[in-house]
C-alpha cells in the first residue's frame, strides 16, 4: 500500500530535502526543457524560493534564468545532519586523489562517461550550528561545459561511526517504496535513471544516502555576451585606432645622491595619462557603477549600444622606464616591450604609475617594458559603493557582472591602442627624438591579485595579446571569498553585521553559502572561471590560443592557492618542479593531475609556486604556514606573514616573466631558480643551505 510523505512547495523546491527548499544544490529540478539552448535546458528558479535579506527582499532570479545550466566551477551544497567527515572517510582537500577512488563515499560522476571527477568535501567552517552548517563539495578541475553530472553520497556516518539514515523522500526512491505523492511518483523514472547510471559506475543503490543530478551551462551561454560586445566593438572600429587623448605628461629627473625627492625617480622617466573611447554597452551614457547592460527591443539576449553609437570614456595610465628613454629630445636608449597591467582588488589602473620601489616600475626598468593600465571597470575603486550594495541585496548583482564585462572590453581596446600604428606610439608623449619608445609588434599582459583573477578572463578572449603573466592568481569567487583575508571587511555587509536595523545583508549562514554558490553562475561571465578553459585549448571563435605564466605565492592570505591549482588544471598548465619542499603542501599527493614542464624549450602555460619558507625557517619576514584546510582565511600571526606581494618583487620571478613575455616563437618558460630546489622568495633557502 502506498505510504504518505509530504513535499511542501514541490512545484518550486527540490523535494529530496524536506527542510531546505533549494537543497541539494545545484539540481536539474531547477531547470526546464528548452529547444532554444545548447544544453536543451533552461534554469528555472522561482523568486518565492530565494533567500531574503534583512529587509525581506528575496533575490530576483531573472538573470540567472537566462542560463542553460550551472557553473563549471559550481559549489555543490547540501545538508547532511550529524555527518562526521573523518568517520565517513570523505575526500578532503588534503587528499584530492581519494575522490577518484571507486570506494570514495562522496563522488561526482560524469553521467555520460561514468568517470569520477576530482573534488573534495568540507563542512562550512563559518558556523558550528547544525541547523546552519552546510555540506560542501567543490571541483578541483572544472566540470565539463554542457555535461550532466550525478552526485552520490553513500555510507554517511556520524561521530560514533554509525550509518546515517537517508532522507525520507530519497529512501522512497532508493528502496522502491510506492507513495501517494504525485511529485515523488512523477520523478521516479528520472531517479531510476540516476540509480542505473550509478550502478554502471559501480555505485550500488542500497549504499546511497543521497543522489541527484545537475547540468553545466554551455560555452556559448557563458561567453556569448563578452564575445558579442568584443566582436561588435572591433567591427565598428574597423582598421582604425581607438580615439584617445593624452591629458598629462610628467617627466622625472634621476634621484639625487641624498635620495629621491618630488619629481625624481631612478626607475621611471615619464608617466603619461589620458583617456580613450570604447563602445559602451551599458544602459547609461556614462556607464557608471551599478549600470547593467543595455538590451534593445526586441531583446535577443545580447547587449546593445544606446543609440547604436554610445561611447565609454576609459582612462589609461602608462609609465616609461629610465632604461628606455631619459632625454626625450634624443632617440630611445632601448625600444621597450609594451604590456597591459592589471590592477589589484577594487583598485585603479593608476597602479601602473607607482613610483620608486614599486615592483612594476622596477620590472619595467630592468627589463625595458612600458606598462599601461586602465581600471577594471566594474571591479575598481569607483565600484566599491555599489559592491557594498549588492552584498546586501543580491538582486543587484547582475549589473555588477555586466560592468565587469565592459571592463574586459576596455582592456582589449587599450591593447589595440598599444598595437596600432596610429595608437599611443604615434603621439609625441610616447616618443623620444621622434621615435616611439616601444615596439608595437607585440603586446603582453601582466597582472597581480585581482589582475591575476580577471586577467585570466581577459586572456581567454583578447585578440591582440597572446602571452601573459597571471600573478598570485585564482578563480571562482565562490571559493575565493571566504578563504581571503580581504573579505573580512566586506563580509560584514554581506552578513548584515555592519548595516544597522534598516540595512540589508543575509543573517543566515546557510543562505550566505547558497548565495555564493548561486552567484558563481553569473560571475562566470566576468572572471577567470568562465574563460581559462579557453586560454590554451578549446579556443573561442575568432580568438587565438594564449599562453600564461601563473606565479603563485604559497600560503597566500588574499588569493587562495587552492583556487590557483583549480585554475592551472583547467587551463591545462604544466607544473614547474620541484614545486615545494617535501611535506610542505597539506595534500598527501600535491598537484595531482598536473604534469611537469617538459624538457626543452616550452612555450605553453606554466604554474610556478614561490615559497617564502615555513614559519621560523630563516625567511626575512618569518615565513608562512600552509593555509587553513577549511573555508576560512589565514589570518596573521597564526599563519605567518602574508606572502601575497612577494613573487612580483623577486628578481628571479621578474626575470622569468621577462623571458616568458616575448614574441610568439621566442617567449618561453625559463627556470630562473635553482633547478634542484623549489622557487623561493624573501631570501629563503630550502634546507638552510
């Protein structure tokens, strides 16, 4: 006789978890069939099911519902009351390879191939309240675009080692128990397909605690907006250079013997600032912070220009090193290589103008490079206010990502300005003795921190640059934020702790976790998560293959090294070895699925780890500990000094970048470290030698 089970709001909730409408997440339950998408699916989230902030405003999922699947970096979230991960034997961040073991109690398999995916599981360390703590699964190489995956949790155990009972609705499916609930019975065929696929992969249904499926968005769905505005903008430009205006030229004299005074600098001889014009795809004439894309009527899903010809005024900031030119009445002493510079978190392109002692100025002078920066519009200092607003109301978030895509286009136009004969090099401000101070044959990219994160997106789509350096990089902000010390201040607005009674924010830690996972679906359009897959392989239409050098600071407090490993695997980068000293990495088998740099001249993408040594091991600043293995930031002093800025300052790292940033066919990876030892910074010598 059929049993009775209640499934509240089954028309808009995932019924497998009766206490959490949106869990387990993501789930194909939150999609509908579509003949208009590449995956055959359309995300279908209901606002009534969305978390509400302190003001009672539920997230508007309209923009999410344009997706044809979930993020390739998707954070998987569920609740498993009473689970003990150690007793269960769940694959941890300290043993990624275990997730590929056929006996692993937590697996994510590709439904088409049955292959297990490289993942790890963790409990949210931001709370110990059982009602608020989520069970999180994260990929450590991206999920395949357009593919369907099945999550299987089996033999979940509590702290005493006892097996946990599966949720009631799932038991009805697993044990083939008939119910009188139409929502359950209507899903039974789909669940039987899941059980059959898992059985083919060697996973027996009677061991299961929970299983469900989800599908990943298509390449086109993730990338089509930025590719459209790129192609449309450059088509309108034709063979011309972008319009630009030089606004200020500042010359510097060498420093006196007594030291540097105002107007003096031993590394740079001139800075040039100005503006340039970029087609504007935002819904206001100025494209100010908080402005979303403009979509003309009828809306084809691709951004348009207001009036068909609206322009965004972007700024450029360039530094000319003293080693290239000093007397601008005479011809250059050397012809520089031009490079874009990507600034850090919520900063400005003016970082390219930093003076004596700045790593970028020293790099430019020592290696004859002209660096030009612009703002990461959408994620620059002027966007801070809007960023704080969206942390309190996620309905505002789509505009944040739209403006970041305009920022990517601005960088592409700046590259064209550096490369075009009628661009910056044609202006007297960039000439010495009437000769351009840089060779416009090739343009490069170098960025740090946020410049490494967003730079990964840029290097997947830019046409005028093929070689770049991603300094202290990472990707997938849903994984980055809670592991970064930089998020501490901003998180107060997210949690509602700094907004007062009338402010927004989300007080439930469980909701916060869900929202970070949900945000990744749109953030893919504007950060590395959506594009590094296309950097070296799987190139996008009308886009060349690129090579990137990833310089990672071991134990980085601001950009988690775990996310850099995710990035490197997804790119298909090789690993410089030895990467670290033995037992330095928390993982029992560090850098699984990363191949070593091959012998001989290698021009492809490379991951290099720069270590300032363990705490108290002789490094000038005291060294750095391995980062937390939980989703918490590594605060000083417990985790030692923050090494975030050290690789970019190291002469060996700068030399390695210089060798890499050469024309195609010449640019290559050169090991500038002792080949028998890990690469180190800050005077640390492995083994005390």
